[in-house]
């Protein structure tokens, strides 16, 4: 896994280099002044999106399915590891052929930036992490999606021109063989105690988790110095791992007792499918709090060639897709009867702040994790 803290400078450089190159006029109307050209695909897609966004209830559903199956195709760019489970059910339900380009989130957004700048409109849906979706929105690539399903989603899932469909939930996890019942940490601050020296792991690229928790401490009345001191003391107790997958494997193997920012679904999957001795809730079902939420989501491309099929797929992720995410131990964006985070204290990653000015947070977190011991 590459360091996530390198992504924002990389994307900035990519956007600037593309902007300097100029776009191909292929498929676009000429324009005058500073007005951007509007492609034929964008005009056609806008007409369909606006029609569907203006409908509700069964009328909307019937029209949506009719138009989507008439298009018959859908192209998705995604970093979602569960995408093929979603696509299999979607294709079984509707008479639509789906093509998928799947790669890491960095590769996905770079491809989107390059193709959009070249007026090459190869996909209808972008399905990836919050940071990359915000980059695409900032560049003006996305189109507004309206539906009763979006209206029902958690507030943390509602972003400008994209909708969260599930969350990466950062949790404190532990090895149940190394942390005895009743001794589980109840908060991040507890892990600053010298008794945890050498037993904790932090992940080298978790700037987004760090920024959210740092802001939380300031909101609780701590000074910047006090908040930084908490992180520095936990780091001094920590082994610094590279990559959540590697970190999860080392936790299961007992290389350390506690991780401070594991994904809840990674721990749940290891425990339930692999039988690993890991957990993020104690015997009473309580986790260490607060939890940090980062949405992953889906968006309509403003120049989609198959706008109705794209809209139908977004509907699908916010309905039947929620059950597929649940089967993968992920936490969906729509509350359920057995909501795994209901009543818990949660804080959201400040995505916009990180997008607009990442440098101070990159530097501060890099400085903090230097206080730990690096492990491979």
C-alpha cells in the first residue's frame, strides 16, 4: 500500500499538468470567452438526469428501469473490492451489461482526470473513496443525484454531487489472546499509558483518521499542544505498520496487542471467516470511542453515455446493495434495525479540509509517527 499522505500532492500535480495541456475538441461544442465547452454527451445526460431527478415513487422506478434497460449498458470505474458481488446481482436483476475498471483509488482518479481532460467519456459511474470523489467533484465531473434513498442516508454520507454507500470505520482493535477480558482500551488516550509500550500499532498513512481525531480533541476543549502530546505518547508506545492489510495480519499473528485505526470490516472478516483472535468490541459489545467514519461512495458522471443505467445503479447500491455490503462485514450508509454504530460516538473525516490544505496535516502526522518503531 502506498502512503496515502502522498496522494494529494500527486493529484494536484496531475490536475495542473492536465490543465496546462488543453483538451481535445472532439465531441464538444466550440465556446467563446472563458466558458467551458459543453459536450454532446453532457447535454444528453443532463436531459435524462434532470428527468429522473424530478420523478418520485413508483413512477420514477418504472421510468428508470425502462430507460436503463433501453440503454442496455453501464460502465463503472471503481476501487471497490466488493464490486463484482454488486455487479452480479445487478445484472441478474436487470437486462443491462456492466463493464468494470477496477484499480486502486489513486489509479482510478488519475485515469478519470486524464480521460475527462481528453474529452474521452468512457464511464458512467465513479465508485470510490471520499477523497477521490471530492477531487472529481472539484474538477466539475459529477452530476447531482436526487432520490428518496439518498434522503434516507446518514448525514455523513451526503456530499456535494456524490453519495456515500458504505463507510470505512476506523476502530481500535485488539488481539483477544494478548488483551484479557476487562482490560480492553476504552479510548485512544488510554494507549498513551506506559503499560502499553511496544504493544500498540499505528498505520503510517492514516492522516485522515488522525486529522478527524485531532479535531475531536480540540472540540472537547484540549489545546493543540495537549492533543499533539496524546498522539506523540501513543506513537512512542507503537510499532508503525505500512498498510492496513499487513497490520491486520500482524495483529492476528500477535505481533502487537492493539491497533489504533483498523477498519471494522477487516477485523470482523478476520474473526468470522478466518477464526482470527481479534475484536473491536468487548464482551458487552462496547467499542473504544469515538469511532472515525470515512465514507466511500458513488457518483454520476455528468457526461455519462448511459445516464439512466448509472442512476439505476446508484439506486441499487442504496437498496439491495446495502445487504451485499453487510455480508462483506461493511457498515452501510443507510441505518438498519440492527445498526452497528447506533448510539456510538462517531466523528467524520474532514475531507474538504484535507483536500484544500493537506500539507500541515501530512507533516504533523509524519512527525508524530516518527516517534514509533517501524515494522515491515
